[in-house]
């Protein structure tokens, strides 16, 4: 009987663990949203017919879930940040890493940066967050930390 119970518990733990996302980083936002956790998205994000590697950011004190799709271009990476409240993009090139409004090409898919939900003062403070190129995970952690400040 003990073996059956142990086997059932073990099977339950394995099942629950298989549905969990792979946690890759966590940190602080220094905002009311609390700490953040970054996980690899289960599926790539499909935008304009292209598949992009993605991360999912969740916050301790908010139900807001943010997807970050990474578009690799020549000498640059664009981090497309999508949420229910606000969508923007962060650009990383040889000179800087900072926020921008979404390209016009995303408007046809329903993604746009709206002035009503954007904190313009914080937007201009985040135009250049750091100089140079960082690694993908470090830049995603910067996004997780800074993005909540953009939301009005």
C-alpha cells in the first residue's frame, strides 16, 4: 500500500513539473508590481508570419503577464514587448539598449503603442537604458525591471 501511495505522489509531482515553464531568471522591479520572474515561453510568438523566440515575464503583485519576442536582425536585436496594457519594443544595437514605440508594421496585427497607456516621462528616461549590447537574458531582465514604469 505504501508503494502505491508513493508511486501516486511521485507521478503527481512529475506531472505538475512537466507543465511548469522553465524559470530562467528573477529579480526586483522597485515598483508596486513587486519581484519578477522570467520563464521561457512554451511556444514561439507568431507575428507577421514569423516565429520568434519568446520569454514570459510575471510579477509578484500583479496578474499582468508580459511576453517578450526576440527578433534578430543584422547587428541588432529587437525585443517586442506585448501585454494587455501596453506594447512597446526595446532595441539593442552596438551603441545602446533602449525603448522605442512599436514599428508601424505591427499595427495591422493589432499591436500599437498608445499614448493613453504610456507614461511619456518614463518613456523618454528609458530611451537609452545602457550602452552597448548585452546578452539576451540580461536585456530581458532589464525589460522586466523597467517595463512596469512605462504603464500609466
